[in-house]
C-alpha cells in the first residue's frame, strides 16, 4: 500500500489559525476537542476535530475559512451544539467554528419591530429583552432557553407557537453571511417586503451551515397580544380522535397559537417522571392556547371538544396556571429519554392526514414490538414519534430501523415530509432522493457547488 504524506502537520495549521483569529480563541486541547466533536446523544464514528475556533468577530470567521481554503480542511459551524440529527459533529481532520461567543444584541428597534443580533444570542434571552418593550420573539423551539439564534436559523427551527406565528423562516428579515471564499453578503433587509433579486435570505435559512456562515441576523419582533389569553388541556380516547379535534379547532376562526399533543405512552412517562396522574384521564392529551380571546372563544372551544367527547377539560387565563401547563409539555423530552435508549423523529403531514399518520404509528409499534412515544405540534401536522429500546442494548435494533423506514415512507405517502423542524444532518441525508426526487436532488448539489465549490462547509450534511 502506498504511504500518503501530508504537506503540512497539525502544528502548521494551528499556528496559522492563531495568526488569523485575532479576537477569539483557537483551542486544540484533547478535552475541548472531545467534548465539541461529538453530540451528547448521537455519537458518530468520526474522529475529533483538529481545532476548535471560538470566533468573536466576523474577521475571526473569515480567518478560519481562509485557513480551511489554504489547507483544504472541512469546517463545521457550531452555535450552541443542540442538533439532534448529527448536524454539527466534527468531520474527520476538520475545524469546528463556533459562533456562540458572538452573542450581542446589536439593536432592538421598537418602532419598526425588529432586532439585529449576532448568531450566539440565546433565543429566550432575545424574547425576554423584547418583552420589556412590549414585543416578543415568536419562534419557540423546545431548546428556547439555551439554543442560539444562529443555530435556529441554520436549521429553520420550529416550536410550540408555529401553528400561528410560523417557524424561524417566517421571522427573519435579513442575514449577514460569510461565504467559503471569505466574501461577506448582506441579504434581505429591515422591511417586510423585498423583491429585488432572488431570495437568497430564505436559501440560507435551513441550509445547516453548508452554504455559508451566518454572522448576523435581522429578525421580526411582534407586539404582545392585547387582553387575556386562554390556555387549556383536554383528554381524548386516542390520538386519531385528538387529531380530528385539532383540525376543527384550527379551522374554527380561533387562530390558536398552540396545539400540542401527547399520546398515552408519553403521559405515562411524564407521570413517572413528575409523579403526576395525567395518564389516568384518557388515551391522549391536547394542550391548546388562544391569544386575544373574545366572547365567542370559550363557547366555540367547548362545542368542538364536546363533539369529540373530550374529558377532564381545563381552561384558564391565569398566568401561573398556564405556566404549569407549559411546564408539563416541557417535561415531555426528559421524561421519555430517562432510562431508555431513544430516537426522536420529526415528520409532518397535511393536518387533515394527521389522524391517519398517528394511527399508523400505533400500528407499526404493535407490528414491530417497538415502544413509540408520540407527541408534537398537532396544529401544523408536525409530530415527533420517539422510538425506544432497553439501555442494555447498545446497538440500534433492526426493528427500530425497520419501523423508522415504515414511518418515513408513510409520511411521504401522505404528502408530508420526514423532517419538519429538526433538520437533516447526517441522519436523513440519504433520503433526499426519495423525498425530493432525482432532479431536485441533483439541483441541490449544483447549488451547493456554486456557493462552496471546494466542499469545505459542513460536508455530508443536509445533502448526501
């Protein structure tokens, strides 16, 4: 076998990085590289990065990409490292570029309703600051308290309020992006209407760091709704019945801002986790919220819930009681993941097909013997079936892989997608041809090559 020799060793690379990263830090100690190279829940078979760059300026980002070009190294951009699809793990022999320390709110414009932020600004912190001025930042993924705006944009994160306020994509006005060749692009702007040129702003949203590095964002801030809101919880005999009730609530002119579902398995896990008794009520629970209620709101909700024989219905406008209901929903993930190996999936279908999908999930669970916890954003058809197995079994069982393939194919058959808000990463990129079709799949690679001809940016993520 012919021996391969590199023209440079790692010391050359680290030394060069340190000369071009002037505001941030370059780290290559084993502890940092190990912790930042592997996601906490999903470990790949890759090697650790050779360097971790904590950028604090656009110049640091440009310097890192200059290094990547000079030494032909892959660069993985990380923000708060909360990806669930192996979207920000290290690539063999590559550099991790962290934008988490770029965490300043550069401006907050109350009159026009927007904020200009660096990518490391925490979602929840921006929302808290906006609320002090009578505004709020609408996107609210489960990672809201700790995920960064840059990561949210890179993955087009969704959240609990997506049924009314949309995903991250619907709340971004403009971006500043550094391309692989070091150029800085200013995309979009500060107005809600923009038609010059092609919409490159939207192209970068959800691109998972494969086209450029987001270094600044202009995001919408919404005025806080006037008056009281109504939040409630109702129980149904099963998930298909809940799904049908959800469709009626969504189409009744109520404009709900939250419609969250949890099946009986999920309720049992929460009961075990929080020492509650929700699973005794029925087979599935719906959490709903409606902003700016009027005299017709409660009667309309009651009429729909009665139509589907909902039980143990609770509705409240008290803020503390609402917070307790949200806390229950937020307990879902730790409750499910505690004591189990698990893969949480993320598929979305037209809301009229949700009842069929959740019924099929139950069928697959019974057919394969895999316990599946089904919950998610029922209001926009985005559901998260979580497949679990014993912690004593280290490798993913064949039955889990089979079940996932069945669920993916069913979601596509129903006109849906197999990634609604968690992105693609390396876990699903091999499904691009199946979901998008061969022609669109090929065009995706052409777009990638146009923006990143050397294939330096997050290779093998998003598209395979």
